[in-house]
C-alpha cells in the first residue's frame, strides 16, 4: 500500500510545518479529508490555533470545525507523520539578499523526524535549485537517508493570496513536482484531494521553483512600468488613472496600476531570482530596474508631499501629515514588508509630524516591526493626507471628510486613485 492510500485510510498522517498565511489554510483543508499535524515553533500561536483562532486573522473560527488536526510544537508528535509539507516564510534581509534561515531550520527539523518511505514537499518560494541544492543536503546530513532511494522530495509553490476569498487553495490550479516519476504521481494525487481546480505536473522541481518566482517577477515588472509612467505623466500634468482607463478599452491591454509594492511576494521574490542569477555569472538588468523603481516609490511620494507643504506652510517642523493605511495591501492585517513604513520613515526624515491610521493593522505589531504606532485619534488640521491602501473603510469617505480633518491648503495624496474626481475642496494628487 503506497502512502497516498495510507493517508486516505488514515493509517498515515500529513504534517504542515509553518502555520502562517500559507500553512494554516493548507493544513485545515487537508484536515477535512485526512489526519493532519499542524506544526509551528511558536507555542503561543499553536495555543491560539488549538482554540480555533487564526493568528494571521485571515480565517474565521468556523474554518477549524470538522477538521482532523493536531496542533503542536513538539518534535515527538511531528514524528508520527509520513508526508511533510514545508510552508515557512522566505524573506530577504536589509540588503535584499535571500534569507534562507527559516527554510534551512525547517530542513533541520525534517532531518530529525524523517523516516524511510516518507515524503517531503516544500511550498516556500525559493530560487530554482534551492530545494535540491540547499535543503536536501541538510535533510540528508541529519537523517542519514538518501533522496529517491529512502525518501521522496517534491516542490509545490504556494499560491495563497492574503485577503482574497475568491482565489483560495481549492480554486487555484496547483503546480506540483517530484524527484522521480513515482513521487510526482503520489504528490499530485495528494494535492488533488483538496485542490478542485486540479494540478499541473511540472517536469522537474527546478521548473516548479522557477514558475513560482516568475509569477511575481512578472507582476513586479508590470507595476514598475505603471509607476514609471506615473512619474512621467505627473510632469505632464496628466492623471495616470485616466490614461489607464482610456488605454484599457483595448482588448489586450494589461490592467496594472501604479502603487507601493510591498508584501512577502511581489516585493521579495524577484530578489531570489536575481541573487541566483548573479551567482551564476549573469547580472539581471530588466528585473532589477523594475525593483529599483518600485523600491523608490516611497521616497517619491514623500517628496511630493514635502514639496506641497513647503509651498503652503512656512514651517515644515510644524506641519502635520496623516498616513491612512499601514498594511501591505487592502483589507488585510498583514504588515510584512509594507512599503507604507518606508513612506512614514521618509516623511519623518523631513522633520514632518506624522500620524498613521489603519482599521486592520495592529498598533503593537507596527511598533515592534517599524518603530511607530497607530494614532489614538486623528486631528483636524493636517497639511497633507496620504491614502496608501484602498481599504473598504476608506472608499466610503468623501470630500467633506477630508475637508474636516485638513487645513484649507492641504493636499490629499491618493496613491491608488480611489477618490478621483471626488476631492474638490482640497488639492488632489495621485500616482
């Protein structure tokens, strides 16, 4: 009997290592079909999940109901599994160099619990070759087992989109790969248990790794083009969103918009590819050019605000700016790699007084991660308001609201163009 049949009969267990935005939804989805162990090194998070609370605030408590799952941070419990899915984060450091420490530590954990006949599938976003060249040696050094011969390895890139209730693990085609034909078949069948949209069988682990990395690199480059266009159009006194609306009437025009590019995917993944490319002797040109544009947008926005304040307020140190939105995208609580923090940092570097609000973000998390907290209450005399994230709560606001919290000369910087043609009593600017 193979491992797939054992999982179906609950004679074997599947374990998910890392229960964040990616790992927890996967673990719960599988737990509706088979026995699952949810493993996380953070004991506090484990306790929350035992009480049907998602630490990432993405899932309702009802998502835990009807699930055959055991949450743990105990290696002895983890050893009971035979099919391991690794879903730990893969960030970059302050120099935009891939930080493989989480995935390396997960590999060490796997090495300690791996048994003959077990399966390991990585979902963490990495550069092509990382699974076989960086993770496998760690696993084999600790376990003493050999890939293919003793255990099987695979790669299936995560496609979780925080805040998206439509595109979920069950509705998005899953790319799968394995170290041999047998492992590819088993891994595909296991994922087919929960992915209604079906799976795409990649020819190799490297192909699957590369597919994931270019998904976000492509988006990053398209947004970079929009950001560069917005800088150019601003000098021409043309509204970028009006240009995009007009161009969008053509059937094959791709609908991207300018904005801050943060989060744990689009703003990070391209660096994994360019890092590996440089290691192989090729310096990326187009990809890094896009990254430079997107990483520079926070500074560009802050300077536009400063220019307006200098023109209308004699004393910059007395000026007040309200930044609305601190998460990396709309309608989520996720602040990881939020470029709004860069906007706040740039504004403060000009000695401006900055208040930040966000209906979804945690003030304590922002203080811990970026050194600033949310304002307890907003004022009525701001010199500028910067709306960075189009949360649903913000979309309900109108011209009268902004007039009530700002001075008559104030500017409303609407980075995503949600108030276009509706702000009339104040200076309006958007990307």
